C-alpha cells in the first residue's frame, strides 16, 4: 500500500475540493466539504480499494490523511 495512491483515492471522494490541494498532511476535518457523507464514502473507499474496515470512531481519531493511511496500513 502506497501513501501517494491512498492520498489520491482519498481526494477522489470529494466533488468540490480540488484533489491537488489534498496532501498526506491535510487535516481533512478542516476541509470545507468534509461532512458525515464524505466520511461514509471514505469508509466505503477503504473497504472497496483496500479490503479493510475502518469505523467512524477510528476515522474521528485520525487528524490527517496520513494518520488515516497509517491506520489502514496497520490493519
């Protein structure tokens, strides 16, 4: 699993946010478009693309995209 691919997959869950603005260091909860619906799509993306399960509570404990990547990689 590569961080760069994960960041791209994560960024693709957003409709209005420019994917180029999302990096591993992005605090995703600070993005204007972040919502519970986006959180759900990120959880689904992790399941489909990486065959890993992330809970809402785990997602809330992460701050950056890289934090989420590390969580998924550790599963």
